[in-house]
């Protein structure tokens, strides 16, 4: 499957953080389509209706209406969405022990704290994408 046909879903409600992510992903020239969402309900609607196989979901934890943890729980509990086997990581300013434990109890594949500098953010995003590109995964074929 070609990269450009597989989106990376960025779930981030802060427009400034979205712009930083857009800049970082453009600089990294990842080759994937980047889809930004501001709330989890939009992501669910997309996932329920698309035949596309997203490459990765990068989600904030703190979101309006439904937080990232609640979204992850729905993805795990819904058979149709669970079978999509989309890699899911958190990228958030929130790093309290409770949220991290909850995330891993929901089988999240990574929990990363947003750094304060664009070079540090770029390094983390590059690491996440390269990991999933090298990882053998049910959606690799």
C-alpha cells in the first residue's frame, strides 16, 4: 500500500499545536497524507465510514466532548474498529501517572509528552513514524 494513500490522523484541538505538527510533518517529508481532527467524535465518524487504512493515530489526551482515553476505549471495544488494528499513540502535555497508566491499560502503543521546542517535537514524531514503518504489523501488507 502506498504511503500517500494512508493517512496519519492527528487528533489535536489546539490550533497552535496543529500548526506546529503540520510544520514538523512537512519538514520530515513523511509522504503520508495528514488528516487533522479537533475532536474524537469526528475521528470515530471517519473510521466508521472509511475503507482507507490509516497508518497511525497520534492523539492528544485532553480533548473536548470525548477525551483521547475514551476514544481509545471505544476503538478497543468496537469489533469493527478494533479489527482495523490502527497503531495508536498519545502525544500530550498531560503526563500524570494516572493518565499514563490508564492509557497503557487501554493497550495504547505509546505515550509521549510534548516537548517545548520544535526540534524536540520533530525528533519524537520522526521516531514514532520510523518505528511504525519498520514494525511488522497486521496492516503492513
